[in-house]
């Protein structure tokens, strides 16, 4: 009976049941895709890994799937993971943030010292009002980096560059005005009436207003042509989406930066010409050195800035702002504070008269 039943079963069915099918290649597991070489049969193929940032989560797929811009492939390349959004936060460059706060506090202390000892000869030297303007502008220069750190929005992007341009122009033009004051005080050899004419007009004070007005016009043109805006960079880093402020018009940005450089170079030239004048009431050497460092910082900034990307680029710009501000504060005001607080015997009218006569 059993033999008769087996005889009725088709022969090809028995062969299939007893022997498994023959295949040329093993299955391609997830994270791999099929790859046929020329001359191979349909059942024969190679298994190649998915390309970078492509995934496959099924067996024997012909093509891997590219992850969207806001996602990236995991290590196993079988699924896409959402990228994290990053920016230059307050916690990320903690040392930089603390440095900003520290030098802001130092500038405020210098302002208090100058207000407290405003009648001393060394404070009155080289136009006391110009010193106050420079100190206040440096205070805002140290606060500028806070516009570059933290969450970004359209208004913050615009304020970054406009505030940086205007505040630094006031600071550098104040240095230029102080340098011109030195030259007018010692170099004007015309009759006393002509000297009083220049000093009465307060020509150095007009330098700040004119220079700042020119920078404001440049910034206004920048905003009218192509203002700064938020840019989402999803390609620079594999696992991060970087939010940065795009400069907008790169030409306008370099015009603003170049204008700072021209003012600094002008101050350097004037201070260099006045370097051999008597030391009393003459900060030409200090102003000369401060402008030399200022120019060096921003000349170094350009190649470093263009060789970085993402939030590192922002950190480079913040560091350049901090370095140039520290340069002006340290070279111009720290020596005065040293004399006021630690060497008061050098801060006397008799000392000044003796040096002037020399």
C-alpha cells in the first residue's frame, strides 16, 4: 500500500524535496548590496558594502538608500539617525567665555580707576575724553563675542557684524585721534594762535565722528545689498548640523575689515612719526606698538579663518576680536594703571615738568 502511494507522487517533486536548490552566492545581509559582474549568471553575485552614508535594512537589495541631509548612517549601515544641531555654545568654549567675562571685568575696573583718579596728570594726558571713549568702546568690544556665542537668529546674525564693525571703528579711530593729539601737542610750530585754533576746534574729536560715519555707511550698504543671515551647514560634519551666520556679501565684509585695517595702519604711521617726541604726555610708542599688534592679529586672522569650517570658524573670529581688544587695553591703559596704583611718585606735575623741559 505504501509503495503504491509513493509511486503516484511525481518524480520532480521527490527530487526537490530530497535535494535543496543549488545557488552560486550566499544572501547579501543588511548593509550590503548585490553586485553582478559581467559573465555571471543571475543567481551569482557579489555582496558589496553600502557606500558612505547609505544604508540597507533588507536582504539581497540591489541598491542602498542614501540618508537625507538631516540624517546619517549608523555604524552598521542598516538605519539612518537624525543629526544633532550644534553651534558655538557657552559651554563648548568655556575657557573662551570665561576669558571674555574676565577682560570685560578688567575693562570696567580700568574705567573705575580713571574716573576715580580723573584729576591726575597721567589721566589728563593725551585728551582725557578720548581715553574714556576708547575705554567704553573696548568694553563693548569685549561684549561683542556674546553675539557670536549661543543660539542664533536672524537679528543676532546682523548685530554680530554691524556691532563689530561700528564698535571697533570707534576704538581704532579713538587711537588715531589720540595719536594725532600727540602730534598736535608737540609738532605744531606755528604761532600760538594757530595751535590754539587747532586745539579749540578739537580736531582729534572729529576724527572719531567722521571715521565712524564712514563705517556706518559701509554697514548700511552691506545690509542693503546682501545682509548676514542664518545658514544651516549639513555637509561639513557627518553627524552634526552646524548653524552659523553667513556673511552675506563677502565683499562688504572685507570692506568693513579692510577699513579697520586702514585706520589701524594710519594710526601706526602717525605714531611711528611721533615716536621720538618727549616721553611725557607722549604715548606714541605705546600707540605704535598697539597698532602693530592689532594689524598682526587681523593679518593672521585671514588665512586661519579661511582654513576652518563650522563653529571653529566662529571661534577663530571671536578669538581675533578678543586678542585685538586685549592688545589695545593692555598696551595703552595697563601702564597707566600701574603708575596710578603702584608708582604714584611718577604721577606728579613736577615729574612731568622735569621731563618736558628735558
